[in-house]
């Protein structure tokens, strides 16, 4: 099985597991926990993502994220690259407001601080009551609609509440000069055929990055490797080495 098939299979499994795992990706559950001084499963998941992204960049988005899986399904309906620009700032605004709420929730919370990984779940299962499907399908629509209307992985670009964590972790990793997974280009071999760009699920200017070997500077690259596998000239490859000038 080829790498992209394996990647898409993992994404599909992650999507199918969403009724079980949803609360572990929930920013609301963290707040509900902190009000009671409970560190929830989603608290630990978000913290792990921050740490892992120092070493792996945004690979979580490329290989494991159920919302990413959903959006890649939407690519068969709208394959246009989502417009970049100021809309990308929306997710950072959401994230900043959410962080402020977390601080207030914890400050106003009561009781001893304790961990409960399964907080608000039914034996670890998130969607265990029919009423929870209202939340489930609301989130599905929230993720799906931007991609259907605006193009490839638009929810990742505009509204994802987890992306800022991964971007922050990636930046901390770079500051600490930690060798980090990224795509590198043997730029002299590139013939500007643009095939890599046609398959990028994030709709990035891949050919331009290949020509300048600047993937390591791009916080939107999710290290999915679709461009690597598409390039018949073997211009692109994965690398763990720290790049100069990061
Ligand atoms: S597919 Fe390869 S050769 Fe073609 S533009 Fe991309 S990096 Fe260059
Ligand atoms: S640039 Fe390549 S590795 Fe990065 S998101 Fe696009 S296709 Fe995936």
C-alpha cells in the first residue's frame, strides 16, 4: 500500500471514531472541566499536541485529524484552494478568546485540581446519548461547510481551534532548534510542472516553495507528503534536519 493510501485510511478510521473521540478534541470540555478544577482528556490531548508539534510539525493535521479527514472528503466536491489572507487570522482570534476564557474559568473554579481523562464521557465514549448528536452534527457542519464553500481544508485555514496549538508548538520547536519533521526540496531539479500543487490538500503554493526550498518556513504545511509522492522528479522528500535560517 502506498503512503497516501495509508494516510487516507488512517484519516478515515479517525473520522469513523469521532463519535467516541469527539470530547477529547473539544475546547468546550476543557472549559467545563477547569470550572471544577478538573484537567480533562481534551486538556491532555491539546497539551500533547503542543509538545508533539515541536518535533513533528503539523503532522497530526495531515495524518490523524478527523476534521482533516472530513475536509479531504469535501475535496471531491470543491477542489479550489481556499483563499489565504486575513481570513486566516480568524482562528487566532477564536483561540485567544478561548485561552482568556480558560484562565477565567480556572481562576473562578473551585476544589482541588485533579485529572479525569474520561470527564463527561460514558466509559470513555463521547456521543453516548441521542441528544449529543445535535452537537456532533453541528461540529460536522462547522468543519464541512467552509471547505464546501471556500475550498481545500478551509476550516483548517480559517477556524480550526487546534491549529494555533500546533503552529505554536512548531514555532517553539524552531526557536529551540529542535530537529523537526518537514519537507525539503532539491530545488535545482524542479521543472515547474505544478503537479505537486495540484494535490496539496491545504492548497498551498507548493511549486514556489519547492523552487525556494522554504517548506520549513510554512506554518500551513501539514507534512502530509502528497506533494512528495506526486513529484516524479524526486525533487521533494521528508527531512528531520534543522534548516538554516529558521
Ligand atoms: S511536482 Fe516536482 S518538478 Fe513539478 S513543480 Fe512540483 S517539485 Fe517541481
Ligand atoms: S506542501 Fe506538501 S506536505 Fe505540505 S501540505 Fe501541501 S502537499 Fe502536504
